[in-house]
């Protein structure tokens, strides 16, 4: 059983960023990284052409729980904030992702699309390979394309049939640790791409959902299971050995699902982000909700730390939420009611 160790709410200093740029339905403009001693975390947010970083304390605190296991955040102050000292993009940044490197502040790279950004890009996601941190894939919805890079070297372009909305590298448990696949949600379909293959443009499998029920998010677990969710408010888990659905959690969210992340502690648990400001943690095998928390306005960015169960969210009101989750035996919850 997973429980929240802490849930903190802080405000982005107006001296750093007063008015954030508008966000997309998929809120991918935030990334979170925990310090080595676990006492604080850095939250990276993107607005306009710049990236900012904000340090927030993660020290133990008492977690209050309201009705229906809704967590009540504790107000906290920002420890430190600054503009990331990198060359700004000439266009608005829509996705921020951290690779699993030893020091995230020492290395960064950015690339331009093959058409040099001419026309509408429709950015819809960015993902690093789990076995090669320098390899990244980025999706452009309106162009129906996935561009794969090794640092700043363009490797290939994948052409999708529908408009891609989300993507992520997944580890193929069937083929060992030497290969990885790319999962893409496009329209009502989940497609799997093998970057080593040329046949069918690299597409090795295509799973069709209900027509009209657009998929907005995809993620994978350490065991290789793949989860998708979208407009139908249903979470579907696929087995990578046969690519068949092994679990469906119908109407797990009140509104459209726009973000998913498996727990790093226990892959039987998953975090689900809805378009109605709510984020919930649940056990997908039993379709059981454990707890949830809500932002105070639309999400501009939401992300989970790659190797820890630390969640970060950024609302257009300027509020940042950070949740630290661990095993239930180590957490202490206080039952109460929200006024």
C-alpha cells in the first residue's frame, strides 16, 4: 500500500515569473529532480522561451486527509529560484524532460525540427531512451511525425497515421535489455515502433481503440507493461508479450485522462492525472483508488521523478504542488475533514 509522506504547496515568486504562457491539454512543461539527500527537490518549469528552476523542501510533515482520501496540501516557502542559464529557444517551449544523469545542471541539449520550425509544429511530447540517455524522441502533432535524435544528430523520422498526442520509450522485457521500443498514442490508437526496423516505417504493432475516444497519455512500467488513457476516462494496461489488454479501470477519472505514470516503488500502482485538476494514486489490478490531491487551477505542467515516487505539478495560478509517496508502513496519516 502506498501513502503520501508529504504534500506541499508553494507559489512561484512573482519576481521570477509573473504571468506564465498558456499551456496545452497535455501538461508537459514541468520536470522534477530530487536532491541526493532527499531533503529538497528542484522543480523545472518552462514559460515562453525560458526554463526556470525552483527549490522546494521535502522534509517530513504531517499529511492531512479529507473526504474520499483527498490530501490537503501544506503551504511552504520556496527555498531558492532562478532562471536556468541556457540559451533561450526562439519559440515557446512546450515540453521539459530530465534524463537520468548524475547532474542535471551540467548538460542540456535542444534541437530544431528538420524544417527549422517553419509553420505550426504542434509539439506533443518528448522522451529520453531508458538505455541511452543521449537518445530522445519528440512528437509533432500537426506534422504527424516523430523525430528521433542522438544528442543533436537526427537519426530518423517516423510517420504516424493520426495526430500523435503522447509518446514514451519502453523497455522490451521480451527482447532483453539491449533493445527498446517507442510507444505512441495517435488518435484512438496505440502504436509500437522499433527504431531498428525499416519495414512499415518502423511500426511493429497497432492497437485500435474505440473510434472517437482519443488517447492523450501513455507510459510504461519497469516490468514492461504499457498504460494508456484519454477521452473515455478509462485506464487500459497492455501486456508487452502479447499486446493484449490485461486490465481496464473504467471511469477511474471524473474527466479526460491527460497524464499517467507507474509507481517506481510498486508497479501495481499508477498515478493518473485528470483534466479537472485532480491527480489520484490507485492500484490498477483491483481498480482501487488509494488517495488523491487537486491543483487550484489548470495544470501547466505535471511530472513524476523518473526513479522516485515524487510528483510535481504547476498550475496557471502560479502554485506548485510536490507530493512525496512511499510505503504505507512508513507513512503517518491524520484523518480529518476539509472545510
